């Protein structure tokens, strides 16, 4: 029995070393060699300072001069109050399509777009701009979702709408592998490009 126990302990330790340590180190090593940017968090920097992660959205809804991403339903872990794009608490709202709170939030978001964006009509607002994503961290919006915001951004930055539309189109990301999903806009990268346009001395990586 002691021999069997000894073998079981040895096998357990060997499997732990191979699977818990060895496999992890191999994956980390491969990531650092072949995908260092992604493996280290896809960090976006401006003037040498990290300001965002490319694959995690940021909240721009309090800034009329920037493009807004999808609504986020994430909340603070400590207070339980809304904290958009809280990467420590990724979650959807879990509110059904007939939920009164959800319907109120959607109407409030629609009203805000109509109030801040010259010439915008309800029919032009994509659903994705008024309904939160499943993760609450979605960094992307559709190209149309960015273009409908151009009049507002032009109003509050003083930039010509044609120049902003050109900026939006310069940031279009193609479908993954050229096949999966639609063309899209990364809101963080778009706003970094907008910031550089407004502040020509800045530099981003």
C-alpha cells in the first residue's frame, strides 16, 4: 500500500509540474515570442504613457468631443454603482427585453444622442449604440455607428465633418481573417487618432 501511495504522489507531482507549470511556461513563452504585443496587454500609449488597452473599451460618454462606444452595464465591485467598462467586473445587465429599467435606459441613451448630435433622427441610431454589450467591455462599434457621431464631434471640436469622416474611414478594421464578422471601428484607437489630430505634437504607439 505504501508503494502504491508513493507512486500516486510521484505521478501527481509530475503531472502538476508538467501541466500546471510546464504547460503554462510554454504558452507564456510562445506568446512572448510570436505575439508580444497581445501577450502584454495590447497597451496603447500616447507620448510614452500607457492610456488604454486596445481590446478593452473605455468610457467616453462624458466627453462630447470624442466618439462614444457601446454602453457598458458594468458596476463597481465595492459600491455596486454603475462603473462603465470596469474590467474587474465584466458582465451584462442581465435585463430582459421587456424590463422597465432596460427600456428606460435605452430611451435615455436615444434622447442623449438626439440632444447632442445635430440633424440626427431616431432611425439613424444603430441598436448597438443604445444596448450594452454582453461583456460591458466591447471596444468596437460599427462603421455606421461612428459616422453618425461625426456631426456632434465636429460641433465640439471645430473640425470639418469631411475631415472627421476621413478619419473614421482611416480607422476601419476589416473582418477577422477577412471573413469573420463585419468591418468595425476600435473606439479607443479612433479617439487616439482624433486626439493626435487635435494635438499634433502628441505621439501614439
